[in-house]
C-alpha cells in the first residue's frame, strides 16, 4: 500500500532556495515526521519514502547551474511525499501544517490531500510513454571491484530500467518479481520514439549528470503472460517511487502514461 501526501507551500517573501529544491521540501517535511529523520540516517539504498522537488503549477523546480531558483511570495507551490509507512502518514495527519523559518524567510506548509494506492498495474495497452521529469541517474549493477566510481547511463536501456524498478519493488513487496531484467524484456518492450537529453543538476555543490525527456515504448509481450503483467506492475510502481539512484530525494521522477 502506497500513501501519497500532497502539500502546499507559501513563503512570506521572495527567496532564493537550493538549486535542487527537494533539499527544501525534505527540510520542511522533517517538521511533519520524526520517523523521516530515521529514514535519512539509514544507509539502506532503497528507502520506503520519496520526496519530490518543489513544483510550480506542476513544473519541477531545479537548477542546472545557469540560474538561481527563486520562490515568489505571491505564488503557491507544491511537493509530494510517497511512502509505504503508515506511521509517517499518522504523524503528518496529526501535524497538518507547519510554519518554519529558514533562509531568513517564513515558510507555511500544509497538507492538502492524501491518496491511498493498493494495487499496481497500468492499463493494458500497446504503447507506453515514460516522461523523465527530473534528472534520472540510471546505474548498472555495481561490480565487485575496489575504487569503483559511479557509472551512469544516459539513456533508459530497458534491462537497466527494470533492474532499477524491480530492486525497489522486491525490497518491500510480498510478491517478488523476477525475469524482467534480461534480453526477453529487451525484445518485448521496445523503444519506438524518444526525445532524451543529458542534463547536469546540482544537489548542493555536487553535480549529478542524468537525463530528462521522454521515451515511447511498445509492449509486445503476449496478453495475459507473466512478463506482460509484471511489466505493467513495475511501470505503475515507478510513478510513485521513480527510477534510478537518489530517487528518494527527487531525482528520477517519472510519469508513465498509456496510449490507445
């Protein structure tokens, strides 16, 4: 079961915020959930909670280093938290709203809505479009060698795409999924069009090079087959927990839609 917590945010005056704005949403959410502070301290690679960047009318706000992110006092902004933890939801419901002063500015944040998701499976269709809304840091499995530097792939290669999603799924879901990271999926889930570009975003002073854009895939696996059903489950799951490294802090946010 996934809980989606939607928040509204206003500032008392115009303010410059961190270049990757989930740094702000994460700081503000700490006032709603003491449990979240324990999640931050955990070294577990797949967290049961994801916080998005700040959004302006649905548009993710982050900087590529060329400009500063300024929140305007007259605007209302949003961010979303997806979590598997009911305790976090209870803490948020109990708190409801928070007033916090940081960056010499007063922020008012309040819970706008809660959505509960119990079953995962996108509608059965021939084509699926994955929109990579924030930089996606897609990694291959790490080799067992010393001094291994981070390796990111700048295109959503299908086996790595599903490796990333299923690793998170199998960490928390009772029904485990196997057989979606090999050549069979590569042949049955095919990219037919795309508009992808590499992009570097900064979290603090650290550059993170990933990709944004969209890819249109055709699902050719037989209807009713186990592979087709698992692909549909994982595509839906990605809508809530994203794809790639650092998804829990807002990287790799995706939107998966189907085309008739």
